[in-house]
C-alpha cells in the first residue's frame, strides 16, 4: 500500500489548482462559440429576410393625400387608423382596392347611417372627384382591384354577338340573385340583391370586382375583363333600354308573372263586386 507522503499531497493540491482555471476556460470558450453562432445566424437571417424589418413609410401621391384627409374626417371612426378596421364597427380596408371604394362610397352606401343588415343605395355624400381621391388613398394604402381605364362598353354596342354572349353569361352567373329581368330579389337575413335598372357600368364593374354584401367576387379567373364588359353591355342595352322581358305592362320588369297576378287580383275583385251588385238588385 502506498503511503500518503507530503509530496503526493502537494501534487494533488497542485492538480486541483490547475483544474479550476481549465474548467473556467472551457466555459468561456463555449460561451464565445455560442455568441459567434448566434451572430452568424442573425447575419444570415438579415441577409435573406430583409422584409422582416419595417419599411420606410410610402410617400402618398397628391390625390391620395387629399383622400386621406377625407378619410380621417369621415371614415376613421369605423375603419380605424390606416384602414386597419375597428371591431364591431367596420372591417379592414387593406386589400379592398379602389374598386370597392368607388362602389360603396360612389353609390352612397358608405358612410352608413346605422348598422343594419345591408347598406342601401342613397344619395352620395361625396362627389365623383372626392370618391376618386378616397379610392386612390385606399389603393395606395393596401392595394387591391381597380377599375380599368376607359369606357366600359365601347366597341360592344354594335356587336350583336357580344350582347348575346353577355346575356348568356348574365343568365348563368347573375339571374339567381338579380332575376332574369334585373329586378333584384330577396336573400337571407334581411339582405337583398338590388335591381340593376339604374346601375351604371362603373358600378356594375366595381361590384363584380369587389363582391359587396352577399355578392361573390368575380375575379379575372372567373370572368375575364372582356366577359365583364359583355355582361355590362347586355344589361345596359337590353335590360335598361329595351322593352320588358315579357308581357304588355311595366310591372317591375319581372315578365308576365307579375301581370298574371295583377290580372287575377283585379278579376277576383271585379267578380266579388259584380256578385254583390247582382245580389243587391235581386
């Protein structure tokens, strides 16, 4: 058995003293490597994901700046600052585009006087120039669908084939809600599809792009711009200008069905009064 001499004890103490700084150096080295790895990962993320950082605020055009002033005075209480929306008041306007603004504000549906099932058409509170300014502000704020430039029904008025195609597209995509004669119809929960008798081409195109109320959005993958123009041409030249779709009288432009009901009611009333007159004479 080896004796525990003073020399061995000094050797053990010396070894322990040397081990302390060795562990500290290892820990320090691990920490340095960890910091280096984090710095490297952050540099790679910064290089390949610059969009994660806030961009510089976009400079609004002069038209959009005018629209922002109108928005801040009339729309911000419901749709919030920068169009982010307000709970239980108004939805976000990011991504709706100027087409939605031109339909909702241009037809007087917005601003709403009160919360109800559906915003109804009424006299607009803004003129056409102000509507354009509001639409441009929302467009530059969050993007979205826009009305095309130029006349919407040009070069189609004298094209019977385009009008025929527009009628077919209208019957397939629109009559289930707006009716065959464009007279509108009731929907669920107090909502309704409005009549198209007084709708302008711009209103109809904007509605197809934005899908207001219960109306679906008809993007260019569902209906091409040319098909939208054909539908508008059919409505404008056939349903709004030509004769009623059926019957002799203008009873809601629903066709002969309303005339049949009217004739039945009038006929029954006349028969009742005639019976009473005969009974009184006898």
